[in-house]
């Protein structure tokens, strides 16, 4: 269990959250830095990732809105590539009103069934704001990499975790990057047991981090849906008399990325990344 990498790639996902969804300008060529515990990594943005937003019964119009959903970056020193995918405000609406309809996985004929909202959004993934552009997986080989790519890591939080799961399978079977590393945080279940079996066979390096008090990773419910392998469970409660509550027990607080990074850094020791002030327990 490499907590350092879990923390690092969670921070990379945080960089995708720094871009507002409606900011559709491509960030290609910009640099960004990840720093913790005296270690600093500089990434160059290769391209922004775009998609249609997550439609829900409450807000179906979201599905026709193009949004910035992530970044493809390259480590300036090593050439290692990262695809980082953020979540969306729509995930909380999805919890309340989604029907969780399973549809055939579009990546492989033998890929089982995947949740319709996630699948629809993933099918709109491009490296250009225009929805008719080539998909992210088809675009990877032709991107303007600054140096040869040594490895590819795919990471995502919340909805971005489900999208990262779909992308990882697509990349592993349909590109030259056959062995991606995957880090997801607070990901919901993405597909049925057949999808999970296919994914687990094809994608060999997955770390699925879930706060046991977070509602989102508990949905959609089994047995129709299942989680992919690689669970690392975080506990925001220290057992004792009385128990110590580390995070305010509210739906948003248990789910947001800053909570995950706080709990991971607390577990790792050394420098701790802070909780959102709204989530500090009373």
C-alpha cells in the first residue's frame, strides 16, 4: 500500500477541480506543481479533457452542456503521463434521483453492463470542446507529448472515479498503454459483475480508495452493480471511549476530495493536508 502515491495522485485530481466546469479554454502548455513533505513534482498540461455533463432526472439539461472535466498532464522530469478527472455537482442529484439503468458497456462486447449516466458521459469524452471530436482514448497517441511517455496513470474522484474506471478499461484494450495504473477516490460502482470481472482481468493495477462513511461509493446497490478490485478503506472515526470523530458526519463532508486527502495524509504521518473548514467536527 503506497500512501505516498495515493496522496500524490489525489492532489493531481485536485488540480482538475481548480478549473471551473464552464471554462472551456484548453490549458495546454501551462505548468502546475504538486508539493507535499518537501517533495515537488512539476507537470505540464498536455490538454484539457471535455465531456457532456452528467444528466439527472432533476436536471436533464446538464447532459447537453459541455464542461471541462479533467486534464492530461506529463511529468516534466520523467515523462510520466497522468489523466486526472474531477467530479461534478451533479453527483449529489444523481444520488437522489438516478434510476441506475444498466446498459451495454461500449468498450468491449464482452464488457457486461455499465451505469447509463456514467456511460453516456464517458462516451462524450474528448480533448476538444467540440462534441464531435475524437475520443480521449483514440487521441492519446497523437497528443503533443513533451517527451516519450514512460507510464500512464489514470485518476479520478467521485463521478471522476467511475469515468476513470471506464477510461482505464478503454485504454488498456484499445491503445498502446496496456498497463495503466489507476487511482480512484470516492468512486461509485460503475458496472455489473460481468463488467467488474472483465475490468479486473484486463486492468491489473487499481487502487480504489473509499471512506467507509461516504455514501457515494455505496451506490448503485448490489447485486446488479459491483465494485472493481483494489479497495483501500479510510475510517473517519477512531474507536475508543468516547470515539473520536475526524470529519463532520455530513454527506458532502464525507465525500469531498479534501477529506480523502486529509485522511490519507493523517494515515501516512508527516505533513497533513487540512480538512475543509466546514468539515472540521465540533
